[in-house]
C-alpha cells in the first residue's frame, strides 16, 4: 500500500521531533543493563528513578522499504563508574543496518558482533555512525551535557533486547580520571 509523504520538524538543539511519539526510559527500565546492579538497586531503593534517555520516533508500518526515523536524547550521568547508556539491541531482521547522525554532546557508540567482537566510535555533533547489519549497538553519553542524535533504520528491523539483557556487551564504557575508558565486561559470556 502506498504511504503518504510526510513532513516533520527537528529541533537540532533540543532533539525534539514533531510530530512523533515519545518514550522515556528510566533507571527502573535499565536496571538489568547496567553492570553495577548493586548501585542501580541502591539508587532505586533511595526513592530516585532518574530519566536515562528519551526517544522521539516517527514509525512507519513495518513493510519492506519503509524507514523509521527519530531522535534520542541521552542524559549525562553514571551508575557506579558506568556512563548512562541506551539498552542496546540487535535487529531481529538481521539484514537491517542503521545510521546515526550526532547533533549535540559527546558520545560513544558501542558495537559488537553476535560473537562479542567489539568496536566503539566517538560521536558528537556532525559525526555520522554507520551501524552495519548484524552489529549490536548501544549509545553511551560520556560528556557533561545531553547527547542528542538522529537515527534512521528499516521499519521492519525489530529490536532484540533479550540477547543484550542476557549476555550484555563485551565492553563497558566507564569513567576514569575525568575521561572515559572502554573496559572488558567481566560478566560477558562469549558465544560461538
Ligand atoms: C537509537 C535507535 C533507536 C533506539 C534508541 C534507544 O536512537 O537505535 O532504534 O530505540 O536508540 O536505544 P534502545 O532501543 O537500544 O534502548
Ligand atoms: Zn537499531
């Protein structure tokens, strides 16, 4: 079925997209994803549930050829030494790639193959990151301000969070001496 052309408006500084649907992810949603689960639990127990990121999306029917677009606003902060980050996912339809366009802030895109082969790419305003198909991807805010980026991917891609929840990423992005460091995740279980 033919889809109507659309017009949207993106505020580059704020990262908001109109019209769009928005999702807010808080620490409660991310508690199984941060490595330091003890600190995550302690923060939640203290009655605080900080917003980690917001996603503004314009979704199309998940048919071949359709594209989903949106923005992500990832707040600055850490749980223990690990910087605030998105859950991260693989695409369920494995031949789906994705493009990120950095709009503001200072981030790292963490990528890994299914077997855990890691890569990381720095992303700030004006940087473009190509996530090839089959690579798991997670955004990490290593700066003091908000990390804001635009994304585009096939509408039929689907998000596989379960693999990340169970297995984690092989690398963690942590604070060290006022900068960031990419270190091995001691709990990562290598497959294949
Ligand atoms: C990026 C895109 C979105 C994704 C968002 C949040 O902007 O990859 O598809 O939803 O980050 O990441 P996640 O879904 O892994 O929590
Ligand atoms: Zn994706």
